[in-house]
C-alpha cells in the first residue's frame, strides 16, 4: 500500500508502480518495451479517468486533505513574485497557521492571506495542522485593513480543518476574532477574492472567506462541520462520515449549483497534487481574470454588491403577513 | 429528584428535564442547589433560583415578555418559516425535526424578534429559543436577525439580542454557515449608522452564534455562569487531553479574559440595559 495514494487511488498506484518497474527493466535490456509501456500508460489514464469521473463527496473530502495536496505557500511560490511574508497581529504573537504578505501577480500588487498546513511532522506541529488561533485571524484582519488603506486587492486561500479548539484560543477570544473578521470583511473598501484551495472547515474558513468573488478548486470542500463531526453528532457514529459528506453537499459542484460559490477551478486529472504546476497555472488564470473584473469598479458599488450577496444567502418560506 | 418523586402524590410531581424546558407542575427543583421551589415564586423571580441565584434557561417568549414594557410591541419576521431546501436527512429527516421542534415550542424557528420599548426607550429585541433545535442558527434565524437590524435602521433605534444557541444548524449545511457572515454584515451596517447593539449572552452561547453576532456587541453582557465559547468543552478536552480549568468558558472567565463587559443578573437586566442605552444614545436617564 502506497501511503501517498488514497484508498480509492490504490489501483492507480499499482499500475504506476508496474510502469516504473517496466521502465527500470527497460533500461538494462535490449528488449523493446516501448509498446507495452505506452499501452500501460494509456490504461492508467483510462483507469484514473474512470475513478475520478465518479468520486463520492467523501472521496473528494479525502482528496481535499491529501497529504501531497498543494498548500498556500506552494501556490504563492508558483503564481506570485516579490512575495514578502508579513508577521504578527501586533497584540499577542504570530500564528504560523495563517500566512500573509504583499506580493505581485504578473506585476500587479496584491495582499495575499492563506491558511497553511505543514508538510512534514515538524512543520505540521509548527503550523498547528493549519488550525488558526485568534492571533492568526487578527493578523489577517490587520493585513486586510492595510490592503484597504493602500488600495490593494485581497486574495485569500482557504485551507483549514477549522479554527483551533484549544484552551489558549478560547482565552484569547477565538469567537470574537472570527466574528470581527466577518464584520470587517463585509464592509472592507477594497476588492476581495477568496479561493477554497483545500479544506474549507466551518467558521475557521469563513473568517477569511467573505468576499466579492468566491472560487473553489475542483476537489476542495467547504462545509459548516466536518463530515466526521456531523456524523458523530447526528448519526452518533463517526463511521457514518461518508453519509454525512453526502448529506452536507460539501463539493465544489454542489456548492456551485446552490449558488454559494461563483467559480470552480479545474484540477488536473487525478487532482491538484498530481501536477502542482499545471494547477497553479489554472489558479493564476482565475485570479488574473477576477482582478481584471475588479478594475475600474466603483468601490461603493462593490461593497454594496458584496452586502447584497450576503443578504441573499438562505432558504425560507415567506408567508403573506395578513 | 427521583426519591422526592416517590414521596409526592402524582399531582405535584414535576416532569423531568427541567433543564430543557420551562417545567410545568407546581414544584420545580433548582439545577444547581437542588432546592425545591414553588413554581409560581420561581417564575416571578424570572427562573432565577431565590436560594442560590442560579440562572435557569428561559424560553424566548418569556425572556422578551419580562424584558420589554407591556406596550407597544410588534413582532418582526413572524411570517418567515424554515424549509428543507437541501432535503437533508440523517437518522431523521430535517423536515420532521422542524415539525417536531415547532410542535414542542409553538414557534416557527429559533429566533423571536419584537420591536418595543424598555423603560420607555424604543428598541428592537431579539431572543433565541434554545428548545428549538438547540437554538441553532439556520436561514430563518439569520433572516429574522437581518430584519431586526433593518427595523433598527429604519426607526433609528438600538438593537438588543439575547443569545442561547449551540451554533450553526447543521441540517442547513453551508447555508447555515453563511448566516454567520450575513448577520455580521448586517451588524456592520448598524454600526456604520451609529446605532448601538447590546449583545446579551445567556447559557449557552456557542459555536457559530458566538463566533458571529453574539460577540459583536458595542457592549457585551452575560448572565452569571453562562457557558460561552467557540468550541465545546468536550471537543477541547479531546483535543488538548487535559483537564479543563475550573470555570472555563463561563461568563466570569470571559470577563476576566476581556471578552465580556459586564455580568448582569437577569432581574436587573431591564434597568441595566435601559441605563446603558440611554447613555449611548445621549438621552435623559430612564
């Protein structure tokens, strides 16, 4: 079992291992295996296509958390230049679970804010598994206010299981920090684009997720509660997570249908981690298009539209008040 | 309680679950000090134990009834009803849960909004009904809250909200999460208009409600010993794997950590809020 492949990806992993083996053999024999190789490669592509054509929401949520999935800094390195990470909330500390900074994208100055998970164990711990604390959200807010002051568009990358549920986080006002961001982002007088690049975990994700354009990577997820959390509360068993994932409708396709996200950014066959460079190109394209759509827009009109969009969220029945 | 019930004739036995609902029957027991209380006395005391001052949970109607002046009153958003747009089904259908909650509470959803006065000061007051699916915030709660804010903007009057909620309503999935953004945006508009918002956190105020409208008061009040926080204590315990400090996430803890301004006894709530609002709106003392 290859740990870099998810359970449902294992048939692909096996086939790829076979191809690698064959390549290795091919190197030190005269036998022409080119034909066999290209046959296997084609088979692998078909297999991947068929597996990925019918992913369940639960499988997609595993993809969103894939150990090799590109994170905020992977994208920043590929799509921006002149990135300078800016640290600290000026009150308590610096939260490595949220990365902020100024940068350029094709020369255009931007403010970029993203949640950051760790790749290896040391980094995972340092970044608290991408679960921000109040100082992280307050740092993000400080950067947004700076962006407002200097008329820089804000780009946020959302990728978190959720805001950190810990004693210190509660002591320092996790609720207030999230609430304050929602309050301020609603009226921030500069354009905001949000991209769910991986996991959009509840209030911890939304706290950097209020904007004028909300895009979502094809295999990202966005939910009010994790499928496991929902399953253990409503089904009284975390094993029912696949059912919960289905019921919650956490996938980009479903959320686009429901009008909760504006755009789906396609990922390469097999997911973003199979070709990070190609994914970054698509993401950069989407960001540039959105930035262009902000150009010359009256800021009052933009803030008004953002407000109206927020007010439209919800489903209810309105009876005639007699 | 069980030993007590054995001694009492059925007529004066209270029904179980006094924590969840306003208990019926002639007698009630304090959850905190176990004192047996005459129900009429307890209700006159706004469900605060006369022996130990423990604040029991109050339903939304009773809350607003005791908070507002008797006249004038006008309900806002009563014509809004929840729908199961996503056909959400866990072990039970959301549709059935709605019907069940509506029957149990005689309310359409978990937030009640009334426009009225407190000691002659005009305002809009909202209160969460915890017995309606744990006071969870779905689309109707969000929309009613926004209409409460709109009424404040229209009449240029302050807003007071009594929170009692477990958080977002899972059965409305991402739509419920978006109510956090929606209600917070409405409060941003209220704030911009220079109108006061007093948030009163009561037991319990957790999750998505705490992390949106409840923490955004110009002044944040709390009832004594209310549980207030983002993550539930059980979730935190599972994460940090240590015993949580005494009084963790209680009102007093929030005051000492700077998240709440004042703890207010329920019996003083009217006078306290009227006094604060009269100062914030630069009017004569009520």
